[in-house]
C-alpha cells in the first residue's frame, strides 16, 4: 500500500504519488469554453487535495464541435494566458496537470441540428442514437491538425502533458471500432486502417510538441458488445502506441454508469471487478508494454487499490467521481483516515449547476463558496 504514495514517472515527468484525477468535465466553463473563477477553484481544491496528476475535463479542439455545455476549450490561442494561470496554480501545490483533448462526435445530444458532427461512418451512436457525417479525407486531415495544434497550445500554457481521448465512443474510439467504422478507404476496414486516424493524430502531435512532452492516450478496454472493438484489438493498439512513443496508457471502458451492475460478468476473457472495474484488462496490458498503465473506474477503497498495486504492474490509479465528492480524498488517505471514499458510484454528479457530488451533502455549499 505504501507504494501508492511513492513517486513515479510518466515519460519525462515525475509524479509525487500514484493517484490521478481522471479527466472530468465540470460543466463550469463559459459558453465558449473559457475559465471561470469556479473552475479555478475546482482545480485549486484538487491540487491542494493531494492528487499527483490532474487530467482536465475534455477540451474541444475545434470551435465548431462541442459535445457538452460548460466544457473547457483549446481551439485557439486566446486560451493560453488563462491556462497559464491554471497550470501555475496547480504547480504551486506540487501537483501536475495535463489537458485532455477530445473531438466528441455522436455520443452527444447537445445542440443537435445546430452543427455538423463528424463520424467515421453514418452509424448512429448506440446510446444517443445521434447520426454523424461520414468524414471526408480533408475533414480527417483538419481534425488531425487540430489535435496537434491544441496540444502545442497546451504545452505553451504550461501543462505537463496532454491526454488524447480515444475512449468512450468519442470520435477516435469510433474510428478504432469495427462497429462504428464502416469505411472502405484507408481509414476503415482492416485493423491497421482503423488505427490510422489515432496514429496520425499521435504523430502530428508528437511532431509539434517534441519528444519530451508527455502524450497519454485514454482507451476503451473493450466495447462490451458483439461486433465492437475487442480487448484483443485494444492490446494490439497499446503495443503499437508504445512502439510509436506514447508515454502512458489509460485503460477505461464505456459503461461507467452501468459498470457497477455488471460486476462479476466476463467479456473477452476478463471480468469486471467491484473495485477498479477494468483493472483485469489494465493488468494484462501493463504486463505487455513497458510504459505506465493507468487504470480507471470504480476505485473507492485505498486498501483494495493498494492490493491492485501490489499484485499487478499497473502504475497509477485514476479517480473521477470520488474526487467530485471529496477533492481532498488523497490527502485524507495519506494523512491516515483510510475509510473508503464517500462516493456511491451512482453517477448523479452531472447537474445543470455544474458537476459535483449530490450525495455528499456538504459538497453543494463547498461548490457555492468557490
Ligand atoms: C461528471 C463526469 C464527467 C466526466 N468527464 C469525462 C471527461 O471529460 N473525459 C473523460 O475521459 N472521461 C470523463 N468521465 C469519465 C471519468 O473520467 C471516468 O473514466 C469514469 O467516471 C470512471 O471513473 P470513476 O468510477 O472514478 O468515476 C466523466 C465522468 C463523470 C462522472
């Protein structure tokens, strides 16, 4: 268990402990994605709360695509000064911060009809039923370049790295998926072709940010449905990403609201666990690559997290909902109060007034005071 509070490295970066704030959309930015006092307050709380690395909520890379209200933006240079203030604030508290960059796509019902939503093919997203526009080659090139440019802005803003969101049925995940990607050109069909979009984004980004700037990739372990991306394919993607120079991999799933009800069920040969839903998948990958693997999903008990750290090669542990409930959780654990997180994994934390825990009754007043 003590290992959890020892330093580790992600590429050129040293983290003070093994805890990561998983990327979490806060719904607290302005309409056009700019910082607010509340949002600075959220990040101050997290940095003071002891987490080694903070991933921001997903930030949109082009102005014309925004899958949710109140999300952060990184689509032009106007963001750089305010993010410099943010990264300085986090660094003052001895924490590190990366920006998660995303193109949402069809996993949204936000402002439909008002904008063009890109997709690999015209296949409705299984949950939202939203249909996107099958991208042309020029549109693919536009998004590849937008990821790279947003990453460079992140570097110029003082972020310690970036995280490419390639999970949760967002656009990159859909390109990887044989279900969503029905293309017949060089971006679809074979496994190699489905990987091309992600690899082009990675390579364009690496070229702009240089070799020393950490690039993390968040992936879905398996899509958990027949015909979707399998764990076998994800394992191959991870090896390829290691080979091209990714600095760490975050192994997630796309079923967080439902995962708690699926505990004990097996998919692609591995089982969902009560503590750390997807850690069996992360464990397999962590033994197959030589870059850090981060597990995320359903981690609430430090004793159980300690056991996973002892029994697997998983390097870091990312939490989202528990930190929406208790941003000081890691410090609390470190200082000796090792009772599990108050988080009930109920996913009621998305509210119109911002995303925070509604079960922890103190939280509403704390948010109001930020
Ligand atoms: C309110 C909310 C917002 C989220 N926003 C993001 C996001 O911006 N990017 C992302 O990759 N995942 C996002 N997630 C998923 C989390 O990062 C995490 O993968 C998931 O909640 C499982 O972890 P947990 O059990 O610790 O909450 C979000 C989850 C919640 C509850």
